[in-house]
């Protein structure tokens, strides 16, 4: 048996063993894609250096059924994983979880469903094009990496994937390659014309021959368009069962002339190690070019380094005085975002429409396009389902913040992407503009805010609802410093001036104002703070004293010391009322049980419009309890 075929069969056996032992995965997918993975790792995929090599290629597994094959390939080609890791495939705590996780050496992206992978790959490719356009000069292609995505037809059929594919074709992301295993029926002429119409090059190849597979990938890398390769496996001995029994795996080994458990022969191991040595030599040549680049283009080299080194946010002194008098948070947001954009060169802004991206100088702030990859504003058009995932991919490439700004009414379409960013621990900011013209029905309010509240149950995510411009600045400081996924609710209405505290707002919740001998505390965030202030005025007229607590971020507040939390809200000394816009409660204080929640949506169809009737109704509600 030729060494190429023996190496491919070894990958098939390793994958089959992992799936059989764990009862997780699909042996058919791994069997059909084994030659694709082998050709990729052996000849085309630059995996050397891991996360320390910014010019490495990126590999995204869209169909997570192929995850065992990824781990087997990493092990066989000497990237980080041991036999023990393969045996523990699917274990909750370990290097080889059932879903690929970027915490594992050699894994570039955390993926949890088939709808995420292609969109994430598009984001990675977009970021690569952006940085190469800025820093590559004649004779010095410092950034030239490719993004590969392993998929099946199930992945392509997802609506989110179709939107991302459409975007990649429109932007002409030429170093993006999707490798898709298909049946004959799903790779016909109509399918080919469909993807060509979206701006993609389409290549068809046999999926069970190493040489034709490697040649197909090489052809794809030469294209000036994104490329999708359909691999049709015609192996008459292909596996037909999803999970093989122990005896069926042993029979597969015997048929291939292999033996041992989780064993890679010395012959295969030494053959595959040549790829690692070749990539090491190529990386040394690249490092030498980088040294020359630093000497010949010192300013570009310094700027490039800033993309991967986080600098401190120095905005507070400059902006505190400027923002204090601004009573429109939309205007304040433009000022803050543009200052951050100046401080962090790799920061990219995204939205479904141009007008939602914060801009101060429209003429000089152009958008990313196939003709201009240097721009930092990305307009998605009607592709909101894929936007959250693509933005996550951009952030993943730089390991740096990426901000998206959209109307809150499309939050539903972005929910899975926000959840994915949190699961992957990506520092993405999802900003949602809140306006009466967008959200004006009670049912819609409840659904959207209810889902936002659900996000609080996830790890690595913070929800921010500032009420004033200084609170907004405090939220941005927390977002920038914590580098977690964040959701920021930004009211677009003009409000009465409220004196607030930047330093106290950074603690998540603080006393905004309090009367002497107050007996009741009213807690609110965002829009509801302004309602609370008007309610307080009416109650003061009736000789009822209140304390108003503004809570721009409950998750930040709950991370403060117990002493501080009790100094702000103490249920043993005062009656606590919380203004909310959802039945799941905009503020959910875990440690406090004796709270009266007042749902604004019970009294109005539009909580964004603060009417006198609404204020009086809430005042009467507080008095009656």
C-alpha cells in the first residue's frame, strides 16, 4: 500500500475508534473527508507556529461531525495532541471536546453548530484581507494566509451560511476556500451556477484520491475569488453506518492492514512529520522577510504590531467633561466610538446599514468593499442573520474588539451569534439602538428584552443599559478592559439632564440621588432611570421620600464586594422596587428576595415614550404596595 493511502486510512481508523468509543460523531463524514484533511495538512495548510504565528492559515470545522478527523490529523501531523487526548474524545474536561474549541492547540475556532462555521470563516477571511491590504507592500506580502472551512451540504443549506457566502462573494474574499463533501445529487450544474452567481469560483473533484484532492485545493488557492470545492466520494467500500461497533472498527483495521489501538505507525508518522519540517523552513524564511520589512518600512511594522498588542484606553479625562452635558446617548456614542477607533487601529465597526455605524465625518469614513479592503466600516445589507457570526470571526482573527451596531428590533436574528461569541470568549460588542420607531409594540418589547435577560445566564457576557452619557462612557471602559462579549442598549431619544457619576457607574450600580429619610428605593437602568426620576418628583410632592439607584450593569454590580452591594441596596432597611420592561425583569438581583418588580409594559404599549399618564400610573403602583 502506498504511503499516502496508508496515511489516509490511518486517519479513518483513528476517527472511527474515537467515535465508536465515545458514541459521538459520524464515521461516514470522517471517512469521506479523510483524503481532504490529509491533502490539506500535507501540502496546503500552513499550521506551523499555532497562535504565535499571525500569518498561519486558519481552519474552521463547520460540520462538527468531522471534529474527530481534525483531532486525528493534528495528532498524526505532530500538533499538540497525544494518544491519551484521542482516547478522551468527547470528555467534558479535556483537550478533545466533541465540539472544536479554540482553547485546544491547533484549533482556530470554537464551533457549536453547523450554522456557525461558514460565517465564522468569512469573518476570519475578511479580517485577513483587511490587514493584508493595510500592510502588504511590493515584495513584502507579510500577511498572506488562507482561511479553510470544512463543510458538508447540510452546512451550506443553513440560511446563515447562505448570507455569509453572499457577503464573501460580494467582497471578493479570494483567500477563502470551502471544502465540501457532497453526494452526486447535491453538486450538479444548478448548484454550480448558484454559487458562481454569488461571486464564487466552483471546483469539482473526486474526494477519495489524494493527488486530485491536493491539486483541486492548489487550483482554488490561485483564484481571485472565494472558492468552494465539491468533493464527491466514489469509494465503493465507503462506510455506511454513523457509528461502528468495536468489531466493525477492528474489521476496518484488518481491511486496511493496520493494527493496534489508536496507533500511528512509524512509517506514517515520519512521512507526515516532513510537512511540519517543511512549514518550519518556510516560516524561517518568512521571519527573515519580516526583519527586512521592519528595517525598510519601520512605521508600517510598528503599526502592524499594534494590531496584536492591546493598548490602554486613555479616554476618561478627555471625554468626561465633554460628555457630561450631552443628553442624547446616540450623539455621545458617536464621540466615544470614534475616540476608541482612533486608539485601537484594529477596531472594526459593522452594521446592516451605513447609517447605523457611528460616524462623525461621513465623507472620510468609507466602507469596506472589494475595491477597498483598507476601510474599517463593514455594511452587511440584509444579512443580519450572519452578521453576528461574521463579526465574531473578525474578532477571533485579531483577538481584539469588534463592534456592531443595529436597531434592537433585529436582536432575534442575531441571538445565536451573540451566544456563540460568549461561548467562545470573544471580545465582541453588540450595540443595539433602542427607539420608539423601531420597538413600538408591547409583545415585541417583552420578547426582545426577555431574550436579552436570558443572555445573563451565559458565562463571559455582560449586559449594559446606561441612562446617561457618563454612564455610557463608564460602560465602554468596562467593555474595553474586560474583553468579554457585551450587549449594549443605546437609547436614541433626547432626555432631560441627570447628574451622574462616571466612577460610580463603573461599579455596575450606584445611588443616583436620595432624599433624606427615604423609605423606598427605586432601581432602574437605561430608559427606566428617566421614568424613575419623574416618578420620584411626583412622590416627593406627596411627601414620600425615595432613593434612586441606577444600574447600568447588574453583572458588574454583582462582582463587587458584599459591603458595597449592601451599601447600595439593603432589603433589611428599605422597600425595593425595580422598574423593568420584561416579565423576565431587566434587573434581576440574585441575592435579594424581597423585591417588587414593576413591569412598564403592563401600563403602556411603548415604554420608550415617557408620558405623563405612564408616570402617574407607576407612581400609584408604588404607593399601593
